C-alpha cells in the first residue's frame, strides 16, 4: 500500500489531495494592473498636500493655545492669524470665547481639524470616482 496521499490536478493552480486542497497563485504578477494598488492622481496628491499643511498649522495653533502662547510673539501671532479663518466657522459651537495668551484647551480647533480631514477624504473619493 502507498502511505502518501494521491495527488490529482483539478484545475490550474489547484492541487487536490485526499485530505485537503492547496491553492497556489498562478496569475499574480506585479505587471498585472488588478493586483497593484491604484496610482494616486495629481489632484489626489494636491488635496493631500494642501490638507496636510492646513492640519499642521491647526496642530500648531492647538499646541500654542494649550500652552498659552503670547499672541504678540511673531510666530504665535502668525499661526493665530493664518488659522483664524479656518477655525472661525466653528467658534460659536461652545459657550466659551477664545482668549489668546491664556492656557486653554481649544476643542474648536480639534473639531476644525477633524472636519477638514473628513472633507479632504470625501473630496479625494469624489475625484477618484471617475477612475476605472
């Protein structure tokens, strides 16, 4: 008697034994466009770049406000001025007023960051809808 399981080929890329089936990859190659990740378009990269810069400025603003940075300092003043238009739509959400130079947790800035991140994600998905 033969102790080894008998092998038979059922279909290309598949070997069947009496105990189990072994599947092997036959059509996977780096040149196959269906197996590689889709390329990012120029528009997608631009959206990512712009939103990354915006989120970096908003993160600086959050840390500066948390540490109570003085707005008369040139760097802190620049960050506050540049990010003010992006935080303004969310400034009335909560019952506190933004006070510069006083240490405070600016939840409004965090909400602005999350909103712009979701908007950028949605815009990238919309840009990539037309790609096949």
